[in-house]
């Protein structure tokens, strides 16, 4: 799968790959109303990764439905919308509207958004709020509900179990780690927001650990995300317990990476005596 926020809404990838060859296309984060995003600069390169604080820039759901949906609804793969909100009511309203779109296979609930009613605390870092928002969305959304978990918590398995208990069909992890960068020459932060989300190979060991922990804590599928750059990385996440993987930051380096991973992972399975990806899952030997 593509990781949300790294490939736009799909058409941006068409010059590079056959989008329908993907396991799923997870589109850029979508909100109920239009968002301008954060001021520039909002991306910065770091050692083995990158920081971003784009701020969910998008044109809102109505624009998406009228202009983007007709383009991506024709893909012969699962299209999943990354859903964002500043309140539980926004999450619910947006999820209800998306449920009316026949060619959308599911939603990825991004609970790393700040809750304006709780002073900016992210939904996904406060267990009772995590429970409330998932339960509320589950009541109005009957298709596949994937919940994207924040790594910026003490015990991620608690949040995964809560997602499962409230009816999530799967969980994806990890979202970006909170980080920052400083320009020593100007003594200013590299991002206008000072802090931002760290992604790329630098976060892979943390993501791999959390996927392994969650896969051993829940029965629903776990989608591995974080620093996957090639088929070997993908295989490691599947061995740790992931049922599928998302590719994100690698798309900025080479947009064809997901297709390369599919091909190379098939070769890995053949070389190691596995008929299916499912046979490789959770085969970590201790």
C-alpha cells in the first residue's frame, strides 16, 4: 500500500507506475473543510529520514467528491481515504459522507490529529479519547475501518487493543515520530512549526518493534509502516507480524518503489520456500 500523504491522491503516481497494481492506494489526508496547511518551510531532510509539518493541506471533502473521486474511483485496487478531524463530530461527519462513495473500500482513521476541544492533545495519545472517536466512527461507517496509531505513546499495545475492542478492522502503525531540526548557522528551527513528524529509515527499528508488539496483542490485521525502502524491509515487517505494509517516504526517492517491492518480495518468497505472503507472516524465531 502507499502511505497517506506521500503520493497525493493517486493520479500523481500515474506517470511512474500502474496504480491498479498496488495492493491498495491510501490517499492524502482529507478533512471536512479546506485546509491551507502550515506555513513554509514545512519539510526538512534529516539523517536517514525527513521531517514534515505540512498540516494536512487539502481542498476539503466536497472538492474531493466532485473532482478527485471520479478520477480515482476507476482504479482496479482498493482505494482508502485517510480521515482527519479536529473533533469527534468532524470525524463522524466526514466518515458518514465517505460511506456514500461506492468505490471507496475503506477509511484509515488518523487519530494523530490535535483535538481542539482538549487543548490540542492528539486523539491517539489519550486512551479514553481514542476509544470515543473510534466507537463514534464505527457506528456510522460499515466498510473497512483501519486505525492509524501514533507511536508517541508509552504503551502502543493498549491503544491497539482499544481500537480492536471498538470495532476496528485493522490497525496501521506507525505514524510519524515527533522530532525537530535546528539550523546551527541561523539558530532557527528548520520547520516553521519547530517540531514535525519524523519518517524514513531512521524510524524503522521503532516501527518494527511496535508492529511486533501489536501483532502479538491483537487478532485483527496489523499494517506495518515506517522506513520501508525495499523488499527486505517489507519482509522484516511481515516476519514480525504485519499482514501488509505501507510505503511512504521511499516514494519521494523513487515513486516506483511499491511496484519494485511487490516484484522483489515475490522473488524472496520463491527463494525461501513460501507460497504466499501469509505463510511468512509472524514467523519470527526467538
